[in-house]
C-alpha cells in the first residue's frame, strides 16, 4: 500500500478546498438568486393584477423550489453523486413526511384553497367552526385572519378545508333580517306603514330585490313581524344598526310597543332562523 506523499495530500486538500469553496459560492449566490427571482415573480404577478392570494402562495413556493435546485447543484460540485443524493433526500423526505403529516396536510389544504378559491384576501369569512374575520393572508400552511376587534387569528389550512366555509361578502348584496315584537292588539297596518316609511327614507336600502315586511307569528300576547331589506354588502352593519334604532324610536313615538314585554329581551333583534 502506497503511503500518500506530502505533495499528494496538499494536492487533494487544494482540489477539495476549491470544490468546497465553489460549492459554498453556488449555495450562497444561488440562495440570493432564488430570493430575488421569487420576489421578481411576485412583483410581476402583482403588476398583472393577479389575485393576492395566489401571489402570497406562489412566491414562497417558488423560492423553496429554487433553493432545492441550488442545494443539489452545490452537492454535485463537491463530488456527491446527485442520483444517490436525490435517493437519500427522497428517503429522508419520506421520513420527514411521516413525522410532519399534519404540516403536509396543511400544505395540501393550502394548495386547495389557492386552486378552488372559496375566498380571497380581503373577504370576510366564517371558518373553523365559527371564527368570523377578514382574510389577511393565505400562506403555505395557515391562513391569517383579522377579527372586527383587530385580533390576529392564525388558522391551519387543514381546519379550514375540513369544515364549512361561509364567505360573507362573496356576493354584492346582503339581506338584513330583523324581528319586531308587538302587543297582540297592535295595529298591524300602522306598524307596517311605519316600517315601510323607514325603509323608503333610507337610500342605502335597495329597491330590487324589494324589502319584505310581514307577520311571521301570532302568539298569545305578542305579534312577531319580520323586516328584511336588502343592502350592499359593505353597508350591512351600518344600515342594520341604524335601522334597529330607528324602529325602536318610531314605535316608541307611536306607542305600538307592548308595555309588558320582558325587560331582559331585545325588542328588535336579528331573525333567529337566519343567525
């Protein structure tokens, strides 16, 4: 067996040092290039008015894809057989996939959200068993929501996909559903006249579809009426709150309210059949 000479050792060290340095250059430059290409792709998509949901999802996905290619190129530079390397990476990936199956489930759910687009950034949704908030961002593994009181809610994508999704402002218009309780001897025609006038006076209430004012139930001591006007989705809460107050004020003035109504219950409320 030949003992390596000093010159041979120096030669090997020099050769592999150059290879390692070249691999490091590929790694660092490739990472920098992957970041910039991913950002460039994101800016191009924004410039062409692509849905922000798709932009937020595509940019990190393209970055990680390019990064994997850079790592493979760096490994090949230092003499690692890329075929064997890919086999090892594949086996390691399978082991990681089994260990992180929940994360991969969230990832695949994120792809479904982007492909089927049940909602987009800016929509107000009810997801994951009752969380109602505005969509801020859809990432690879989770969706960021902002509630009406400005709380950030991060929901795993899998929980969203596996449950019912309600997109509250997917349509341009929404119906306000209120119930009004009157005394049993109240003048229904007069009550309908007052309610109809309130709806006519509010320019935000749509004429088509026409609003509905009707008696929904007659009890032993009360008459229940429903008021169902249509408004633009973005005006829903403003109109609902103001209309509720106007109904109370108008009925107080005309003394239509039943004096013996329970004090702990609302006189005007959202229709329980719709809520």
